[in-house]
C-alpha cells in the first residue's frame, strides 16, 4: 500500500510538470500573429477573398481559434468593417474567408489586416489577441485620365427590396458630371476627388431587361453607364403534395410562385429538384409545377421528398413524408350505362380501373333532375351499380359518379357525367283554366284561358287540348273543339243558356284529368255594377282582401290584367282555397308604370263564378309621361280660362292626383292662392295646386289689361310631376274705352292740327287784309256803368282796365273842356288838340232816368257805317230801366241801336261837332283808378264779332248847353 501511494504521488507530479510545460509551449505558439495573408478580388460578386495560415502550432493539435478582420477604405485609418471568423485550426492549415463589399471595388482602394486568439475551453487563460498583421492594400482599377468616365459595377444582379451602390471614377471635375436613373437626375456622395458613389435602397423590380444608370459630362459627348438587374424574390413552393393513381407513378405538385427569370441570360427561371431521402435518389423536374417519380419494384411504402427551388441568388426548399397507400387518388370511373325499368325507374352501372385486390373503393352517385339533387354511396372493387326510383316521366336527368379509397380516404376521383331521359306517361293533372265572360246582343262571349302543364305534370310532350262544351239546359247537346298544343286560349260564342265546359290535355301516352267550369245564364251582368277600388302595392306585390261569399264556396279566384280586362289582354289568375279572404299577388311580369286591374271571384259548389270586387293599382307608380295640352278660352282684359278636357288620365303610369299650374312671377310677387317657389338659379315661379284630378279647368283672374303672362300646366302622381315643358305666353286684351280712346285721340289730334292750321291761315289773311279795330265791348269804361237797382250785374271791373275816351271835336274852333279831368294825350295834333271825356257814374242817384249810350264798332255795322257819323244816342226813359245788361238777341240790339243812332243824328248838327271813340286797350293800371294812361294802349287783335256792347237805360249826364257846344266833353 505504501508503494502504491508513493507511485501515485510520483505520477501526479510528473503529469503536472508535463502539463505545465505544454501550456508554456502552447502559450509561446499561440501568441504568434497569422502569417502569409493574401487578398484576392472577385469583381463579379464584388468580394475580397482572404487567405492565410498560422505557423508554429504543435503537431497533431487542433485548436479552436477566432480571427478578427479589419477592412479600411481609401486609407487605413478609415475602418469601414470589423468582424470575427471562428474555426478549428490545424498545424500549417491554409485558411480562407470572403467579404462582400457594398461599394464596387473598382471605385476605391481597400486595406485588410487580421489578428487571432485561441478560443478553446481547454486553455481559458490563453484567450488573448495576437498582434495585427500588416495592412494589405487592394487596388482594382487605376484612376482614369482627365477625359475618361467609368461607371461600376457592370451587370449587377440584386434581389428586389435589397440595396445597391453604384459609383463612377473620372479625372473630370465632379461639378461637370450629372447622373441619371430611369432618365431622372440623381445625386450621390463624393468619395474622393475622382470618385462618387450612389446608394439605392429598397430597389424594386422594373423590367426583365434591367434598369439603366448612366452619367455624362456636361456640354460634351463623354458618357458612360451600367445596367443592373433586379430579380423577383424567390418564393417557397406552396401546396406541395404527392399522390398516386395506379401505384406505378407518384406525382408531386406545387404552386411555384412568381417567375424570377431575367433577360440576357442574367438569370434563368428558378429550377426545381426532387430528392427522396430513403432511397437517396435525386431528380430534376421538367415542369415548374409538377414532377413524376417512378415507383420501383422494391415495394417501398414510405417516402420522404424534399423539393428545392433555386436561382442565382438563393435557394428554398419544402419537405413531405407519407405512406403511399394513404395517398391514393383513383382515376375517374368509366363504362357508365343506364337501363330503363318503367317511366319512373332507371338502373345505373359503371366500372373502375384496377388498383389491386386488396383495395376497396367507395363511390358517390349523384342524380340531378327536376330541380333536385339526390346522392347515394356504393362500396365496390371493380364494378358498381345503383337503382334510381320515383323519377318523373319524360324528364332529363344528369347522373354523376366518382370514387375514393374506402379505408384511407385521400381524394375523390374526377366525376364521370352522363345524361339520360325517362320515358313519357299520361298527364297527371288537369289544366289550370279560367275565363272572361261578356254579354253582347243576347249572347255570351266566352274567352277561355289555361296555363300549360308543368313538366312534372305533363309527363311528356302535350300534343293538343280538347274543349268539350255541354249545354246544361239540353244535356244531350255537346260539342268538341280540339285546340293545338301551342294555343293557350279559345273564344266561344254561346247563347244565354247555362253551359259546362271540360278541358283536357293530351300527349302520346294518354289524356289528363278534365278541368270543369260552368257558364251560367246571368254571367257577366254584374261587371259594370261593382265600383272599382284603388289599391297600393308593396315591394313584393299587391296585397288585397275581400269579404267572403255568402253560402258554400269551393274557392276564390283573383284574376288580373294590364289596365283593361278585355278579350285581348294577357290574363293572369290565382286560385285560392275556400277559407282564404286575402292574398298577396306576386308576379315577375309586373312592370313599373303599368296599371293592373284585379277582379275577385267566388266559386260556388256548382263551379259557377261570381264577381265580388274590382280593384286597380300600379306595381310602382311613375311620374306622368306627358303634360296636358292646354287651350285658352274666355280671354278678357282681366282674366282667361285654361282647359285640358282631352287629357287622358288613365293612360298615365300612375294615378293622377291633381295638377300644378305654374305662373312666372312678376316683380317677384305671386297672385293670391299661388305658392312662391325659388328655383336653383334664383328665379321665382308661382304654383297653384289643383288636388282634384277631375277638375280640368282653371281660371286666372285679377290680371292687368294688355299684359303678358306665362303659364305651364303639369299633372302629378304620387311619385312626382310630369316632364318639364315650355311656358305658354298669353296676352290679355285691352279695356273697350281704351280702344275707343286710341281711335278718337288720333282723329282729334288730326282735326286740331287742321283747325290750328286754318286758324293760323285766317289770322294771317285777316292781319294782312283787315286791320285790327278796337273792341268797345272790351272797353274798361263798361265797368263804370253799374245799375243802381242791381249792383251785382257787371260786365267788367273798372280797376282791371283803362277807361275808354270819347273825343268831341269842334270843327270851326274852340277848346276842349274837361269837365271832370283833363289829360294831355300822348300825341298832340298841331291843329286840333283833343280833349278826353270820360264817362263816369254819378255818386248820387239822379231824379229821373236819362238815356243810355251805346257804342258800336261801325266797321262791323254796315248801316251805321253808311251814315258817316257817330253821335249821342238818346234812349227814351220808358224803353227800359237804366241797368247794365246783355241783350238776348244781337240782331234786336243791332236794330235798336241803328234806330236810336239815326234819330240822334237828326238832333245834333253835323257841322258843329263830331264824336270819336277811342278804345284804351291796355293792361290794368296801378294807382288811381281815375287817372289816364300816359301812353295810349296798343290795339288788340280784332275779333270776329258783330255787336261789341249793349248798354241798357240808366241815368245819364245832363245835356250839353250852348256854352259847352264848342268843347269836347267827357261823359
């Protein structure tokens, strides 16, 4: 035991010494720097490929080491990438590593160096970095000359969504170089005075022929460029599956995804390879979505397939493992046959391809026909059959069959489809019939209608219909009318007896049951007596109800037709049970804007129909198609009437609810009763609503004479108004007296012009031929002569005119004596100075009345003019009271004056004096009324009058004495 203990201690000490020695030796070796570093370039992939080795490692010693690389660009201090590479190193082993550059290597100089470290768990204390190797400079492209421009990389292939860096080198100033991508200007980053780089991120697929990038020197022909290619991303195959149909071949299928192929042989479409791991076989696929694998005779059941797709940039793969007997997809059945076993039974048989005696199939059989699909399942190995029953005669059916593995279901086979038709049979149902009865001239016009039998009930092709008419009043009398199969109606003219009508349908096999309808003698009499009721529709049709028919009924019938129920309408009907008093009428034939009339009949137990109600309605009302044609009547100056009695309301696509009368507003105001409407263009129109569709007359009142009005009449339904139309213009007539005024005024104007012209002409002739003579009637002296008895009777106001003067001229000699007041005349004669004598009324009433004086213009009195003198006219007191007044007859006055005047001439000697009358025709004077004007008045135009003035008897001045006979006296 002691020896063993000593030996153990000695061995441990020796082992420890050896390990210490080995660690020192390894430490010496592992501190060495990697040697023989070489760098190669690959422009195709823009890669730097490094090669080196580590000397001084112990023989037969493998160590895990880590190598760290530094890569600089342009200059060593510009480190752009640092990375580690781990591997197991043997003595004198040559190591390789590759680095791909984003920037094309031609555009910049690169520098590479490397250091190492032991990364082995057996030597944890030796994990220290060695010294760096020396820098290795990599220069691919020499810098070009002053007139050279180079662009890199050439024909670069990248994947969609990745990045690419393009650069150019040139000896030309950067400011003179422009670059374009897809003909669009692009700006880059200057690397050094002779190189610039352009980084394109997330590039997208442009086209299979590549994407163009080029640069050019401004104002020169120097340019260069490159084309890079963007590939679609390679997708992993989808829906990878394998199966067999005959245990001889396995077919694998998949969805390949997008094609990554490019033009110019840059990249072909992705390839597909199928590898089976159990057998170790590999096979390239000829198709991009399927591949056939030949099954060998070694009866292999399990398969493990790997499908790999690859292009120039990447690879993708999928895997599947399966048992072949669980992936059986049988081929479609064949040799399908049908055997008729009556009109309603068929036997179907088929065969399948042999898959081995040990495999059982289940088959699915479907029968489609008459709107139904029937499915059955049948288990079989080689042959199968199935019996179909309860089929419809004379009906075409579609039969299908497919099969699958009964034990391990994988997929159904493809369908095998065959058609067959069952034989005909006699019709199984009576025709659905109805009728319209109209009474006319002692007879019944009966229109029969029937619906064709359905395919299910016809049981074959209907060849004809038989209509049998039986007179119930004469049971032995009947008539047969064969009707072609294409006809759906028949017209009969019957007398007023009761008839029973039978209708049957016939095919090649037999006759259908008969439909019976009875026409009584009083049919059609109540049609006009029942009032029509309007109904509204719903989205799914017309809902209507009615009162039940008294007594026993076997059912009700609702028939309908477009607008009018006559012999030519497309009559439709619906039969209902005896307990039904309401129904919804739905039909695919209902159209918008069409009016439908409905009639409800009750069917008695004797098959006699009785009309219960009439209804009418629209499935969907529309706006009127046209507007009324308006006629204007009773047009006056204040109103007019509009009528549209010929407007047909029943032909419109909706119930006419009324009419709208539109009138254009005058001064933005509307007539009473009209509603103002403001249109979109700020125009205003007036609307009057006539809510009674039977009223087709409207009277416009309270209008202005001889004014224009514009109106428009449209009808409306529950949906809206009729189409927009043009306004009609109506002009009211003028008032009657306005017409008369317009007729008379021009005549008056014309006559006035003629009168004025004639008057002007006569004045001109009178002025030229007959001078103007003063008018004594207009003398102001007359205002002085007032009657004491009647002071209110005057002719002129004395203050408004200048008195007239009378001159009494003494022929031999003498002076002019002015009794009351003497004025110097405007013009004095050198021989005779006239004295103005004024007639003045006395303040006091004289004791007796004296004669009155009358002056007469002798120019207009031929008798007085012939006398050759003028004098005082004495008037006897008894003739008349001394009053001022007008004579009633100018002729009597003339005669009286002439007589008195001639008498006075005999009393006054003509040789002694003469009396001259001077008319003072001047404007009224201001101041003293007794003073005379200093300027003699200007004579006015002469007037065409006979008598100027008549002065009745009044108190006169005293007669002249002898002493005053030689003077002029003013009276």
